[in-house]
C-alpha cells in the first residue's frame, strides 16, 4: 500500500529540463532543488518556493469527492469571490521580487472560467517563473483556449478525469462530458505539438475511489502513450471528518507549509492547498499585507515547526485532513 497521496508515472523534472533551453533548464533544476530541500524539511527559505493562487471560488462541476460537490456547500462557497486581475498581477510581482519559483492558478476552483486567465499566465511568463501551471477538469479546453494557453507560456497543465467511461465519469463528476474532455485533451496535445513550443507538459489524473477503482488499469493503459504523465491519486475524503488516527502517525508529517502558501479568492493566506485547508485560520490577507511578511511571521513559522516536529495532531484541522486520506492498493 502506498502512503503517497499522488503517484505520477514518468519523471517530470527530467523531461522539463531536457526540453528547456540551457539557461532555463539550469534555472528550473535550481528551483527543483530548492523545492526538494524545503519539502523534505532540510532547509527553510525566507520565501515560499511555490505559491497557489485561487482566482475564484467558482467551478462548473460539483464532483462527488470535492468541496464543490458538498451539500450544503461550506459558507465560503455560497457567495461568489473573485480576485481582481490587478490584484493577481501584484501578487505575481511580489512573488517574483522575493524569490518564488513556481505559481499555480488553483484552489478549489476551475481556473478556465476566470475571464483573465490567459492574460494572467502571460504576466507570470514575463516575470520568468520556472513553473506556471494549473489543474482543470478540461471541459473548457476548446481549441481556441488551448492555442492561447500554449502561446501564453504555460509550462504544465494537469487535467482531472477520474474515469475511463461515461458511466463512471457521470457517477464521479456528475457531468455527461467525458467524451468531450477526452477530445479536448487529445486536441491540446496536437496543438502543442504543432506549435513552436514543446510546452505545456500535459498530465492527466485519476483520483482513486470506490466508484472508479475498477477502471484504474484501463485508464493508465489508454493515456500513457498519449500525454506526458499520468497521475494516480489517493482519495482525500472531505466527507470523513471523524476518521480514527492512522497507523504510524508519529512517522508522518505534512510538508506543504514548508514550501508553499495558498492565496484564496478572498485574499486570505493559508499554509495548505487541500480541501481541509479552507478550515485553517488565515495567516494574513493579501489585500493588506505582503506575502513575504506573512510567510516570515511568528504564526506561520510556528505552524511550520508543528509539522516539522511531527506534532500535526495538535492542530484539529490537520488531524482531520491527514486521517481522512484513503489509500488504495
């Protein structure tokens, strides 16, 4: 049994370094070294290596295993929230100035419905980040959108499918768009391959759960020779808030707070990108504080030490999150 939340088939770093020009390749590998040192608690940098930016709190899906599919929805998702384009650009400017290497335009939202997504990615590309990416359900990846994303400078795109049939897709994702999403991905591959760029790298993912686990093998077999990477993800069960303490809890720790921050669509800054992370207290708000100040605050440092020292059970939200991960063979 794997104790990893995500297992990706293929070496992303090797492929990225191989296709980038030499100078960019060296910069990318330096970023990955910093990421690995931070995520393994070897070194705490005075800046987050990676920043997640939730452009809105909106999604056009309501998947069974996601907070967007909960009934009733948590209070945060009942009213529309959207980061202004200029606010996002300012966040990217701050990130570039303090040394952030990687940005992801995601929280618990669907970024392709954000009206200024392409312009935001262009701004990030001009700032020279080593990694610029987002997760998507793929439903809005029209040929026009795919062309725009390739041209904008996106380095990776991660598409969640979680099924290998329309029947299972409907059960898991509550939509009748399985064939459309598959076609969109295959079109994106062609558009990218026919462009001057070899980016973005394309990953498809499969969150393993009781509804789809019988299709995991067929999913991998179908996609392995069509996209760059295939990710098999274990389920973080947002509906299970009373799970008993997992085995060997004293050997487990969450590395997210040591290398990343999550900026929510209302400007709130969290140390975590998971579904349970919404329940953590804000460590600041981007509308009235700078990222660097929040990251280096006593409150943020104390939270990092909690995880570095294997004391995550002391935090109620972290305890629920880690205990609610469902691992499959």
